[in-house]
């Protein structure tokens, strides 16, 4: 298996223009959200969602956006291959983890108590 790593690809002027527009749109949305703070929240949320959809759509036309879209599709395919544990396996694993955590907490508490007793003994603070 070979690993092909590209260092610093040449960016097209369109990609830069689209990213600049996306950043300006996000900044404009932030300013508008602040400016129209007295408007109803559902109206501002609707405009925000529309702007988000527009920015994601625009970003998907860039090289990085296309690579991200391919990554998302591949991730979805890989997620289908995952074998999820059953409810019983999940409960058993959770019980084991809780028991181990409690046991370790008691063990560390015991060590701490012995060390504290030793420090008090040697420093003359026998309380």
C-alpha cells in the first residue's frame, strides 16, 4: 500500500473566490443575527439555516468541498460495516466498567489512606 501525500496543491482562483464569499456570507450572517436580535427567534433561525445551506452548497464546489463530500460518502459506507453490540453486550460491558472503576477507586483510596497515615506517623502529626 502506498501513501500518496500531496503537498500544497495549486488552488484555483475560483476556489479562493468561493471561500472568500463563504467567509463573507458567514460574517454577514453573524452581523445580521446581532443586528436583528429583537426579531423573532424562529425567523432568525430560518435565515440562519438557509444561509448555512447556501454556504455548504457553495463550499461543495471547491476542491476541498469535493474531497470532504467524498470522505462523507466513504464514511457512511464504512459506518454500515460496523457491527454494533447488542443491548445485552452493552449492559454487560457497562457493568464490568462500573465494577472496575469502583474497585480501582477503593484501591487508590486505600493506598492514599496508608500513605497519609505514614506521612502523619513520620512527621509526628498522629492526630
